[in-house]
């Protein structure tokens, strides 16, 4: 296939083009879609998903996955509410909750790297464990009335329809993109995802890198839990339930191969924004959360299936026949 056409068949390019089409389609379909308040709401609703998607991208490129992120978010939210209700200053709560997130990530990483367990199985287990701990901490209660100087940090950047957490995501996304695509560390992640054994024999610290990535994933998920709590003004043990599927869908929709070794952060950002735009359009049209969940599931299936079909289409006909 000619090189120019092959570049256009890259999945991250397809997703970016689809994002543009859906966005401008939304502008024409609903007059409320393009106003500043709605765009700010749509971006704010993406904040925690976007933040967690950054370390998740690094993990999936490395051939790993962390399904416990939403439960770590819920545990962080429950701890935030419990400690605030107990009279602990919020300045103390934040570092304590972040440390708990680091511990959760370390547990995942140690089980994967020291015991050699598959990350999918490990994080399915800790998904349940951490969510259960959240209910142990806070039960079914909800805690609210957090300090206004902190809840204000989930508002918009002055003069822009961009929430502070999304602005933070933009800064972290640039740093993550440079790390992934312009450093030796990033090349190590692709090497591990392509062939862990080959990376090990090439002198790459495979276990050390995977442990670091799981730890960062736990830290960011805990931070997202604090942001989620302040944004909604309510700490609950069930906060963020099911969010891990949306994060995974965004990463895979962005073209990162679930088997590892392939993908771009730009594609993931486009995937995150595409899911956010679709969710917002569905909400504006009063589509139920059940239908939204179905859409997310379909996107997850499409994001896994379509890149493989594109890869197959780019191969010579004889090779396709032999496959």
C-alpha cells in the first residue's frame, strides 16, 4: 500500500478525524452544545478520566493494565470524607490520601513483578479489594461541605471554559508525550511491550519500570479521587464506580495496542475527547446512563477490533490470505 495512504490509515489519525466530525456535527445538531458553559462542563466531566488515562497509556504500551484505578479513586474519596469528618485539616488529608494511592499502586506492582502474576488478574482482584476497603472506611454515608478554597480549584481557569484539572491534564499530557516519544525511558516501554524477554536481555530494568508505572497509576488515581470528591462536593465509597472501563476504552480507542508495544499519546488524547464529546451529546439529548454504558462498551469493542482490521488491510494480499 502506498506510504501516504498508509499514514492516513493509522488508527490515531482516524480517531482524530472522527473527533472533528463528531464535534462539528454536535455543533449543528444541538444549539446548546457549543456554548461556553456546556463545553466547560463537558471538559470538567472528563477531568478524572483524562488524568488517569496518562499513566494507563504508559502501562498498556508496556503490555500491562490496571483495572483497579476506579476503586483507588473511590477509596481516596472515602478516605477524604472520613478524615474531613474526623476534623483532620484538608492540608493534611491530601498528602495522606496520596500516600494511600501510592501504597495501592505498589501492592499491584509487587504482585505483578515479584510473584509474576498477570496484571489483568491482579487488578481485577484489587479492584474488588480497594472498593471493599472504601466501604469499610465510609460505609454507605456521604460527606460534604468541603473547604470552599479547595472546591474552587475544580472551577474554570479565569477567562476560559477550561477547568483547572483539565489545564493540569494538558501540562501533564505534554510532559507524558515527551517522556513516551522523546526519551530512552519511553523507548524502553515500547521495547517491553513488544517483547519483555528481549527488553530484559537488552539490559532494560523490566520489573523496576513496571513497578514504577503501577505506583504512579495508584498515585494519579488517588489524586483523581480527591478532584472527583471536590468537584461533586461529596465523598462516597462508590464514587467513580465503573470509571476504569471508560479509561481503558479511551486508551484503546486512541490506538494503543492492548498487547503492548504500539500507540501514541496523541491518539489517546483524541480518544478521551471523543468519548467526552459523545457522552455530552448523549446527556444533552437525555439519553439514559444505561445507553451511555452500552455506547462505551461498543467503543471498547470497536477500539480493539478496528486497528487490527486496518493492520490486516495494510498487509500484502498474499500475507492476508496466509493469515
